């Protein structure tokens, strides 16, 4: 149970110094149980497999005035960011540029994908009713031109959180109509009317991540997610509102083949997905799936060329690229300013 200050405490093992041990169950300040970092401890781990990252995967430590200002802003307005919860390696670069990907509906996901470090549990319908306005106020204070809203999966909510998403987008557009809004959403369990609620809210880009090739969808993703369900959500978003751009992302290094990647790109183009991002999967904790290969910067350039040849408006590809990496530059036609050759 939580103590009188609402601080999470471990319920099935001793806490690690400085907080809850990765893989342990704890109780949130809102009173429901969750698993730290999303995946339970799975016994003995081959720690030798965690060493030896190539040099192109080194990111600078997050620091700087801009980083501190964004951090203070999200704390003041009680906002969660995927930058922190998913342990994104680009947090320093993006926050120093005054941008952040805000994660709606809390920091506990109802699903447990084996690549993801977001905590998992059942929030039992809990929502912060002030979050849409707090999010809009934060966007205004940061002076952003482009904001990405993402979220945990909330299968405990009747609409998967679609109305909450739409409320946040409308609040942003009311305060700062000039700001472009991208929504990186859950799959809403494939319920297409819920997808429409978000697409009709005034957003500019609708994103839902396919994450990996069809063959690896399970065990990479939670059993409630599926390759075809994500394709159906993206296809419906485009059919419902042709003026809204659609976007998705793949992680590489989980055991996919070149043929599997190409087949996925063709599937995505067949439903008119506009924007694609490709990045290297990095194992967030010892309890998550291992990395099967490290994709070189040159290989990322090759995959990008293939994607552009198939007709994507843009493909942002690189070892440290994530779904929201430099999202405001996604249509610049320059790989969001990333020079993969400089990483070697």
C-alpha cells in the first residue's frame, strides 16, 4: 500500500535504493497496483548480452538551460512525458530545443509490451480531469510550434481515452491555434468510432505505431495489440479525414529481415501512410527483449531510400530515431536534419 504521502512502495520485494526496483510491483499515488518498467523480473539474465553497444549509439547526457526549463514546466503542470517514461535517448536534444512529447492519461499502461519501459497496471478508470487544460497551458508557456501528444494504453476506459485525447487537442487549438498537433495514439482496441473522435478533434497528424514486422508482433507487443489492427486503425484515420497526415514507426534490431521490412513498408503504403520513422531498438532493462542486431547508420540510409522510393512523403531513419524525433521537421525532406554518416 502507499504511505500517507502517496509515495509508491514495493509490495513484493525490497525497494532498490532511490526508488522501486525494475520489474517489481508497487502501488501508485492513486492507489492501484503497477509493475515498474512494465515487465516483471524473469529470473536469471545473460548480462553479457547487455554490453558492447556500437559507437553510433552514444547520446549526450541530458543537461542545459532548455532542458531544465522544460523539466520544470512538465513538473509544475503534473504532466508525464514519454521522453522520461520510455527512457528516450534523445531527451537532452529535444528538451534543449524547447520541445517535449507529452504523455496523456498518466504513466501506467494497461498493456505490457516486451520492448517498452512504461509501467504497467490497471488504473481502474482514473483520469486527471485538469490534464487537457494543463497540457494546453504548458504548450503555450513553452512557445511551441509543434507538439506531439502520446499516451499509455487505457483499455480500462470505455473509449480507450479517445474523448480525453480530443479534449486536450481542442484545448491546445483554443489557446494556440497556430501550433501543429500530432497525436500518437493507442489502437483503441480497433474500435473505429473511437479513432474518429480523435481524428475529428482538429489535429494535424494522426500516428499509431506498428512497432515491428508482422512475424514478430508477438511476443514483441502485448497480446491485445496486432499488426492488422494497427493497419486497420491507420487506414480508417486516412479514409475518414484525407487532410490529416498519418504516421507510424518501426523499431529495428528485434530479429526482422530485410524482406520483412520491405513487406511492412509496402503494407503501410497500401493504406496511404504518409510518414514513417525507423530507429534502433534498445533494451530498456534486463527484463525486456534482447537486441538481436545493431543496424548501422548506412543501413538506415538504405531503408530510408527504399521507403521514399515506395512513395512515403518522408521517412526519418537513424539509430537514435524515435517516433517523435524532430517531429516538426518530418516533412522537410532532409531526414529531420539527421546526418547518419556523421555518427560513424
